[in-house]
């Protein structure tokens, strides 16, 4: 299958690419790296990306920022970062991708652990993750042409612990291999409307 991975350069993106590349053609996209560049928060950039890559069998998104700060320091503007980037960025990929995926294709989005097991400073990320889960469950009911949609929700990765370990005290990290398997299940399997938890 021809699979576009957006956010391919990050720890989760690399795990997805490594697992999916065994049986699929991978196109890597990122904000400033990869085979093609895209800003998922900009609908025009997303449209241009789809135009360049042509028809796809699957779209995998591991992209999207959130703003980490104490709740008392969050403002409407800072809170919109996660809603604009992580939520609407990935929703943009789906809405515009409906006409670019082949029949029976799939979308796989990425949320994370923080809506079900939160940490301090992460209200924005937790809200974004919960929104993505709700979107995928509802969108699956209306997917045309046999398309499927899921969201992978991983615990913090072992590969990310050197940078983020101080934030995730008490969390047990998961391997890149285990996270990659969830993307294989979503892309190459048959499930839809699911939050695929990896922990």
C-alpha cells in the first residue's frame, strides 16, 4: 500500500514508519523534513500536500503540538495551540483526505496517554487527546467508500524518556516496536472507530 506518514521524523512517527515499511511504500511528511513539507494547521498547505502525493491507500498522522503550562498560566491563546495544531490539524488531514484515499483506505491519527492518565502542566494536551478520540468514534460512522479511521493513543515512548522523563514520573514507557504495531493494526487490519491504546 501507499502510505503517507505525517510527522514521520518524531519518535512516534519513526516507530510507525519502521513498522509499516516492511510491507508498504512510505512517503514521509513533516513541517521541515521528509519527502514533502506540510503545516497541518494550514488547510492550504494540507491541500497542496495531497495534490503532490496523489492517491493514497492510507494516511497516518503523528503530528500536532500542544502547549504545556500550569493551568493558571493558560490563556485562550495558549490553549488554542493544542486545539488548532493537534486537533484541527489532524481533522484537516481527514476532511481534505476523504477525496484522496482509495476505496477501502484508512486514516490513523495520534493522541496520547494524557487524557486518561494526566500529568501536571498538560491540560491542553489532555483536552486535545480527548477531542481526537471523540472525533474518530463519530467520524467512523460516516466514512464513505469503505474508508476506516482510528486513533493510536500511546503511553510515553522509551525513546522519548531522555527528553520527557522528568514530566512522566511513575509512567512506564513503551517500546517503539509496540507502538509501531498499533499503526500496523490500524493500517493493515480491519478495525475502525477505535482508540488503540498502547501501554
